[in-house]
C-alpha cells in the first residue's frame, strides 16, 4: 500500500509547530484560509473550487504527534486515509523541531493520485515550515470571498 513520507527540520520549538498543526490560527497560517470545526474533533478544510470540505477527525494532538483520519466522502481517493505528523526535538538543538509527515492508508485503485498529492504536501510543508519559523501568514489555498448582488 502506498504511503507518502517526508522529514523536515524546522527552526522553531515543538510547541510552535504543534500550534501550527492544531489551532485555527496555525492551520489558516499555512494551509487554507477556510478551516472550521464540525461536531467533536472533526476539522473541516475548504478549498477553492471543491464541492465540499475535506473532513479530518483529529485522533491525537500532543507534543509528540498529531494524527488525523479522513472521515468525509470528498475527495474520494482520500477515503480511509490517515495523516500523521510526528514531532521531535532536532538532535543537539531542543529549540528546533524535526517533523516526520506521513499520509497513508490509500485504498487499492487510488495509488495513481499519490504522486500529485505528495507534490502538494511538499509545497504545503514548506509553507508550514516558513510559518512556524517566521510567523508570517501565507496560506497555500485562499478562498475568494463570495460576491453578493
């Protein structure tokens, strides 16, 4: 079964990286301007041009790991997938974070989309790294405001 995995070193403490992965302001700082919360721990991520938000249930969020499970029907090729962010102090420098990202659980027949998803995650993680290091808000996806007549 396919799995996307990437490791990055971030020049920011673990608590800063955790906040970027586990708070509204953090997630809107690097990923998408449209983050909401459904009942319980289901996070709704909305993107330009998609028919409905991605629904990711937060399974765990602490200094060591953040884990989300896709619980929505969109996008269909994400059905049954999970996303894990493992956080550790960078060896020799506890003021820096080593981040291991994994996106797995791809179902048979969906693997052809994995390279495109991996490329998008790589770009997103660069944004996450920049946001955690600088605090500069630069979401990758920006949903335009709806116009009213």
